[in-house]
């Protein structure tokens, strides 16, 4: 019972993050893209970020091919350049 409570606390006490990376400011990113934070988090779920934060060009393009169309459903004004800037 105690371990269940600990797991519950850990799951719900952390702030929302797209891929469990506490350094990814999902709220700020969403605000800058003019979308809801929940939308950004949902769109980011299938993305595979590089653990060392330096993905290859091919990895960047593959991730963006997933992320950008999803984000554009929420805000069609989001462009590739805007996403890069944010």
C-alpha cells in the first residue's frame, strides 16, 4: 500500500513535461507557439529526443515530421521557422 502511495505522489507531483525531461519548459514553449500546454505535450509524445540534446540532421527532420503537423492542427500559423525559433 505504501509503495502505491509513493508512486501516485511521484506521478502527480511533477510538473507537466513532454517526455519526462524536467528541463523542457512545456508551458513556455506552448505559450510561445500560442497553443495549450496539453496540446504540446500530446504532440511531443511520439517524438524521440536525443538524450545528449544533439540529434543528427536526420533525427531532427524525422522528429519534426511528427511534431510540426500535430502542432499545426492546433495553430496553423506555426511554421518550421517558428518552431525552430521557439
